[in-house]
């Protein structure tokens, strides 16, 4: 893959791998094989955090196409899937929001407008919020390693956790994402990396919402052998040396 023509001339390494997935929660064990090629270069950016966010969107879309339902990458080679697209709209979810944060308008209002012809309609796919949440979650982990001043990824993951809890028929999957998000936010608070006081109200709300739910209940978690960018920071070369 040619280097990205951006500052520092970073060369990211993401190889296509053969995935083996199996459910580790629930009564059934799921087995599948899926060939995932490297994310198209249009998802890449000189900023590794941005590249992670966009690449997770691509991974989620590949999983959705493979399993025929909304799926979300959790990290550590795991992903979860909703049974179906929830029977509501983005506009309906937006009307239920009591507390509005920095990405409310971007993701819950502007995305209600149908996209270009043939590109779908996010208003009819409220799971879109969880897709964004998954992408911010993965990018948050990379931010913790790469840029301690980058607090926005964790803030927006927490904010999207709040909006997403209003989506019906999604609680079990929501809990998986929420537990991962709270762990990242707590780490940021402990280490004061990627931390902002603006995260606190969202973080404490999430902790209260999860109270009494120490472990996800019913949604199967699928395990796949994939060293994805959200968990294993890709090797990269910088002009004049290597890191």
C-alpha cells in the first residue's frame, strides 16, 4: 500500500485476514468464516485516530453485509449484532433526548435528511448512532496511546452512549458497548490522558445506567481473530526513521 500523502508520510499496515468467529455468550455457538480485505484507502488519514474511526465504520459495514443485520466492533477482536434494525426512526429518538451534547445536531438532526440517491436513509436506520459510537470507542483507545490531549473521542463516545440507550430493542447490545466505553472513560480519568471535565456528567450517567448490570446479559458476542487498528496500533514509518 503506498504511503498516505499527508504530514509525516505515515505508512499504515493493515493486512486482509481470514476471520473465524464464534459466539462466547448465550446458548448457541456461532461459527463463520469471513474474508475481510484491507480497508479502502478512502478511509485513511494521516491522523491515526481519524483512520481508526473511519476504518471501524468499514469493518461494521462488512459485518452488516455478512450477517444481514447491524453489527458493531467492540475491540479485542469482538463484535456484537442486533437481531434486526430497531423499529423506530432517528427523528423519534431525537425527540426523546433530554440532554443535548456537542454531536446531537450532527448525528440526530442533520442525518435525518435522506442522503443522495442510492445511498440509503439514516432516519430509517437508527442503529447508525451505535455505528458512530463503536467508531468513537475504537478511536478513543488509539487516542489514549497516541495523543493524550485528544479528549473529544471519549466525550463523543459517552454522549452517543446516552443517545443510543433510547433506541428500542437494543439493550443487550447497548450494554456491551457501554461497558467497554465506561472502561475507557475511567482509564482516561485515572491517567488524565484524553480527559476533559466535560466528560464527567456523561461518564457518571453511564455508570448509573449500568448499575446492577456488571456483565452483559443476553446478546451473543462474536470473537474474531483480527488485529484491528482499534486495538493494535498499526506499525507505521515516518520519513527519516521508524517508530
